[in-house]
């Protein structure tokens, strides 16, 4: 370990996007490292530790594609002390960044395969990095068909509406949205994602990898549905969110049995989770 592993780099907020219009408060922050430093190399699925000075530090998944070298993007749901303080910040304010940490989505391993991305709410944030990477014109031909099912509580809770035209227009890509309850002028699906998989996703039991991110209950029900269809546990990829402190595999705060989620995760296949103690 280097002596400065715990020392955050200074970054400036260059844009803040209010994503949600409901009381589920989610904002996207675009950040730039100070001193004209280029964005560090990272892989989709990795996270960073962000410091709000004088308040505290918290982990957030990187939400941009590694090919975007201009800015670092995170999307943050207001839940408590650090996230509320971050939501108060605006363009020109400074934060501290450490990372990137953790393993990554196996998008390199899954070249030539079809991919399905199923997200619930803020779970779309880390997946956005993988989606943008796979749909990048320089990478698109390396993958088969891409299907997405994005679930939100209501139309006001939808994330990244500015990305949707770009995603929808990419060749061989299908994007479906669902909300929990019917509402006027909503023309897409209604219902929880696990109940829609059979009808809305063309599922195959081989040649497709399934990426699932969202609240624990959504992940559990989607995985159960996929297993029911006959998808193999090793073809299902998900992420774990444990409380974290160091992010470096040193403090032991995030361990599940012998595994540190900050270092060995946060990305795991369902097969790997089956082999771990049920402590998550
Ligand atoms: C690897 C990783 C990636 C993450 N990526 C994102 C992201 O992209 N966007 C995002 O909005 N959030 C993300 N989170 C969750 C985020 O780190 C927490 O919401 C944040 O730490 C809360 O800090 P706080 O001080 O605002 O809340 P606190 O005041 O510490 O807690 C508020 C409430 O949230 C609960 N909570 C806090 N942290 C967690 C956690 N890790 N898991 C479950 N419950 C928790 C607490 O129990 C409490 O009920 C990620 C977490 C991890 C581990
Ligand atoms: S957060 Fe310290 S070991 Fe994982």
C-alpha cells in the first residue's frame, strides 16, 4: 500500500443534473480532477470513495463509460448525512475522490455474447458505465444484441432521459421501461421487472449474459425468475452494496466470510454468491 492511498484527489463539480422529479431525490454529478489531470483509468462496475469536506466519505459507482476521459460521472440518491451534504453542493464546489476501487463487470469476457441489462432505480447508475461502454461505436460490433429492462417507481423517477434516444438508436439494441403502477400517458410497461421478464425479454439459456442491479429485493426476485427460466447462475452478474470504510480491503468493514466486497467485489456472478456465506 502506498502512503497516500487514503489521500483524496481534489475534484471540482462541473455540472449537476436533477434526475428525479419526485421525493426520491437523485442527482447526477459531473466532476473534473483539479490541475487539468485527466480522468483516471477505470473499468465499468468499479467505484470511488467521495469526500464531502467536513462531513464524511461514501462509496459511489462510476456511472460514465471509461472511454469518456473528460469527466467523472456519479449519480447519487439522497439517503443520509454524506449524500444530503453532497446534494447541497453545486457547480464550482470541491469534493475529494479516492479510487477507482473494486473489480469490474466482465464485459471483456462477454464479448461476442448477447447482453441483457435489468435495472431498478439507482441500480442503473453502475450499469450505465457498462451500457455506454458496450454501445460505444468503437465497441458495439464486439457484442451481440443488447436488451435492457429499466424499472422505476414512477415516470418522475426515470434516470438519464437524455441517454435514451442515443441508446434506443443504437443498432441491435432494445430498451424497455417499466413503472410500478399504471399512470396516465405512460405508454411503456407497468409492473415489477421480474414479472415482465418472460414477456418483454427474449431470454435464452445460453449465449446471453444477464446483468442485474437494483435494490436487494428486486435483485433477488429477478434472479429467481431467471433461474426459473433455466438461466445458469454463472450467467447472472450482479453487485453487492455493503457499508464500506477504507475501500482497500484493509479495515474489514465490508467482509462476507473471507471476501472483501470492496476488493473482491462489488461485482459477483450469482454462482459466486451461492458459494459465499449468506451474510449479504
Ligand atoms: C460499491 C458501492 C457503490 C455504490 N454506488 C452508489 C451509487 O452509484 N449511487 C448511490 O446513490 N449510492 C451508491 N451506493 C450507496 C451509497 O454509498 C450510500 O447511499 C451512502 O454511503 C450513504 O451515505 P450517507 O452518509 O448519505 O448515509 P448514512 O447517513 O450513512 O445512512 C443513511 C441510510 O442509508 C443506509 N446505508 C448507507 N450506506 C449503505 C450501504 N452501502 N448499503 C445499504 N444501506 C446503506 C444506512 O443504513 C441508513 O439507513 C454505493 C455503495 C457501495 C458499497
Ligand atoms: S471497506 Fe475496508 S475492507 Fe472493505
